[in-house]
């Protein structure tokens, strides 16, 4: 392990409980909750304390959702409101979950119930994502399609109906991700490409750009929290950073290397408030190592050009022991931006903090 890196990755807590590999994890954007999903067909939910001393943060199990999915739950996503959770399963269905009001008069919430089951994909669903408004939900599948579901204006989080089926990819679609502000959807596929979609108000959703350059399956996508950049993780052992250079034109601005095996997941956080530039990108995969890069932009006024700078600031090998690491996600809540969650084939969700090495 490098000894001269400026940050270190400290283990905070292991969240055990799944009976099979843990595929994905999602932080609630509005509440101190985190959820994980697994091949055991369940979603486990944990709350965490919000102490004045953030170094003493602790997590506790608060709920297990059996889901009723008949196969692996591959992906989970919280609505921006934090009140609704979506699940994508290998049984080809999308579940939308809400917590019922408790009949007790003690202010506690009740059980998590399936408010809506979205059907239509022909085979395994691999990913699900909410738009920033919460009124759009995207899903993707091994059936090579991306579906866009539209929510009811009154109940945007749970009542969805399909408004578009996009058939641009030629292979299994692995991931969907919405731009954090605009209604731009990105999808990644086994066909080695990334597709970008927008809505034509007079017609339908359509693919306005195809990003090529990866030499193998693109597993994961993450938008930058600042400006218009997109990160992609691939079976070719790289993370690519794409930059918008015109309204409908994107180009590869940077390739992050150093991974020894497939990169399964990438996440982009704001970093610490004092960190410069475009924030922190973290990636995990088959080599079991968490890597964190700090990204920034260098400007050249003389030719109005700019280039991306990157620095590997932290890494941790064997994050889940001998097991593959399947997902990594930064906490989006203010004050917790240095927290990472990972899931692995060992069935565990692990919480980490990235902090100065000195």
C-alpha cells in the first residue's frame, strides 16, 4: 500500500446480516438511513446517529424488507424526498416501497410496503434510478432496453407508468444514472458503450449521444456533483471521465488507471468542503481495493482551453477480505461527505471514512 498518499481510508463499521452476496447500497439523501440489497432477495436498512462529534458515528439495523422478489435484488435507489425506495430485481420487476404509518400513537412508522410493482422488462433488471425531481424513474435490463417511468404529479414517488422504452443498446444494460440537475439520463452496457438520452417534448425520449472508448463492458456510471462531467467504470480496468464540450457533445477528458481487475462501481462525491476542484471519485471492483482520486480543472487562458488534473489521494486493499467489492457510494448528506459505503460478495456492507493521513 502506498505510504505517501495524503488521505487514508478508515473502517467505521461492518453491517452484516445478508445471507448471500450484497450487490448494491444507497444512502438516503434526506434522512440518516442507508439501505443494501442482496442475492438473498431482501433489503436491509440501517439508521445512523448524527452526533456532534462525527468521529463517533454508529449504525444500527432498523428494518429488513423481504421484498417478495423471486430472484436477486440487484439495485436500490432512494427518491430525492427520502420517503420512497425502489428495487430492481433479476425477476424482471421494479418494486417501489413506502413506509406505512403506524397504528400506534407513539410517532413511530410502520412496516415498509410495496406501493407499486412495475412490470414490463422481459428478463433481469440490473439498475434503477430516480431523477432529481423524483417524477421520473429509469430502469434497465438484460433484455437490452432502458425504460423511463413517469410519476403522478400529486404522488411523484410511487405511482409510475411507462412513458418510453429505449432500445439503443445491442447488449445487456448494466446501469442507469440521472444527471443531478438536468433531465439527462445515461445508460451503460455490455456493448461497451454509454448512451445519453433527453426528452423531445413533441415526440419521445431519444438517444442524443453515444460515448465510445471503453474496451469492454461498462458496469457503472456516476455524475459529478459539480458541473457536467460523467464517470464510467469498466471491465477494461479503467475509469473514464467524460466532459460536456457543447450542448449535445461529450468527450473523454481523462482515463483513470491503476485498477488490477474489472472496475464494477464508481461514485463521485463533493469531497471535503476544503477540497478543491471537482470533488472525489472512488472506484471498486474485482481486485478488492478502494481507490479515491481528487479531480480538478486546470485552465489555460491563452488558448481558452482546460485540462483535468487527477491525484490518487487514498487507497485501501482487501476492503472485503478475499471477496470482490460490488458497489461503492459516497454519502450525499451535508456533514457526512467523507463517508463511503461498500458492498461485497461476503454479504456485508462496510462503512468507511476518508480523512487526512497526517
